[in-house]
């Protein structure tokens, strides 16, 4: 019971208490392997969103995974844009920036990092580069609907979307990737790139390479990767009657449930904790004198709720395993440096 009490960070009305300081001198790998657990909570149908629990570990380990996901797990992104014609209102550099941020389906594990060629930096290889082309021009609609002033009715191809980006094979890529655009195209087709008007055109070639988020945010494979401590709500006194609905409103939806022992008698209603997991820990309950002493809010200091939202090229589960591999590689490198100091 004492260990359980020490593992809770108490949320008080105007601060926090019982903060646990990690003691590394008592830490050992055997205890970690014995107690550490990963529980999958939910995964979206398209495998882009994943929520899981990391139990019995330190925040430094969890934060290392988060930082690696953001900045060191590689992905493919458009890096160079060769503009042949751009008569739209968007400047060339802004257009290139927008194109670079469009997520691609290409699996980075199938490609090498780009090689540095001092003789010709534009020379590409089918092992490290993907080529794309975008060509769109706007014209008048010869038969627009009568009295309509909508651009979609007056013009043809007035909006340039990510679906207008087409993959162009380099070398043996058509043979290596037989599914073509289905395997190497853009992830979302409806990302708006630019608006055009008659006689305006965009025509450009693009080269996509493998990179990491530490070099540029466009290479980050996740839209977000975050973690938080597991909330815990302990009822100290029963909350009944008219206070029960007010108590429920103090917490996030779905956290508190009202049990109606007698539907016709509001005095028999009682507030109980249904699911503390998704509480935002806003501490609104401390605003009311009648409620502040009825509950104890805390967070479990060694239980982390981890959420990953993938951009889409790789599933969130695969991204997590890739981050763990990178962390293991870093640990091996560090151990080798300790064993063989220069």
C-alpha cells in the first residue's frame, strides 16, 4: 500500500505534491524486464492512430521514444522542385514548400538515403529518389450554368489538388514497384495546392528522397506523438442528490456516471467514477466548496498513456517498432563507446 501511495502524483487545488524523484542507483535491468508492460488500448481501422500504455517505466524512456518518432524515424518527402512554369498567384518558393509537405505513400525502408554527388547534385538513382510531375492549367468552361458565378461552374481545373501529382518512373522502378502510383503516390488526393484562373498554369517536376524530421519537419512520419500520465480519481465521500450532476460536469465527458437508485427521487442519485482514463485533470471540482473535499485527484507516475498518429505511409504500430530499433542502436553505440574509449 505504501508503494502504491508513493507512485501517485497528487493534484491539489493550487499545485501538485508527492512528486517522485527517480532513483537510478536502485534501478536494474532485471526488475525492468520483469515489471515493464505494454498494453494496446485501441487502434483505428486504417492503422494510423494507436493508443497504448507503457507501464512500470520512467518518463525518460517514454520521452526518448516520443522524440525519436518525431525526429529520427525516416520517411519519404519531396525535397527538390524543378518549376518549368508557374503563372499562378503563388510564388515559386511557397509552391515548392507546399509540395514538400504533401505526404507520400512510399515506404522509406525500401530506399537508401540520398548520396552526395559533388559532380552533379541533380543526378538521381532509382534506389534513393522518386520522381513526380504536376501539370495543371485552367480554362474557361464553354457551357457554364446560366446565372452561376461559382468558380467551379465558370472554369475548368480551377483547383489544383494533390491528386494531380503523378509518379514518374526512374530506371528500373517500374519493374521494382509494379503497383506504381498505388504504392508510391500521394496518400491523400484532396489536399488543395493552389487555385488557378484561365490562362494560369503550374508545371513542375519533383524529386522525393529519404530523410528524418531532425533535418526538416516534412520528413517526420507522425502528425503527433504524445504521452500523459494515467489519471486516477478516488472518491473520499459519497456525492448524492443535487450535487451529483454538478460533480459530473466538473470532469470530462464519460468520466463520471450518475447512478439512479430511484429514478423518481433525485435525492437517491449518486455520482460514481466510470472511467478516469480520459479525464483532463482540469481540477474544476475544487471551485466548489461542497465538492472539493469529496474527491482525491492523482496521476500514476509510472503508467503512461502513449498516442501515435501516423501521417499514413506506415502504420503507427510499425513506426513504434522502428523507433525502438533506433533506440536500441543508440544504446549499442553508447555501450561500445564506453567499452572502447578513445
